C-alpha cells in the first residue's frame, strides 16, 4: 500500500456524502418556504460529478502504482457509479425546474400583432 493520499477513496467518500445531501435535501416546500434552492442543488450536483469523475480517472490511471490494485479499482468503480448518479440527478433537477421544456427549444409565443 502506498503512503500517498488515496484520492480515489476520498472522492468516493465525498461523492457519497454529497449524493446523500442532494437526495435528502429534497425540493423546496412552497408552503413552508424551506428546502435547498435550485442553484444550490445544481452546484452540489456539478461539484459532486466533477469530484467523482476526477476520482474515477485518477483511480484507473494509478491503480497499479498504488499497490492495492483491487481496492483502488473498487473505489474507481464506485466513483464511476456516483458520477453517473450525479449526472442523472442533475438532468432530473433541470427537468423538474423547467417542466421538461426549454425556452431555446420551444420559444413562447410573442402575442398578437397590433396593427
């Protein structure tokens, strides 16, 4: 085992914590006014995706140099799974917020022309 800092395990652990925060944070309760704002949830999702994707890359790149190749491979696969989960959650946040439509794809009507 290497004496270097195990970034892949740290990324998997941090990704798991961020995924739990994102999943349990839920939507905004409109009646009580509580919950995480959309921008905060999007930021957590993007940060979690970047950290776990970097952990997967680092784990696959350095799995032989860290000594325990199987343990590093397991952590890298966990990072891949978490990165995919963050990607799906992020897309879900966008479709939840905008009702599955985008203004760029479906522009709103301008209104009647006065004349």
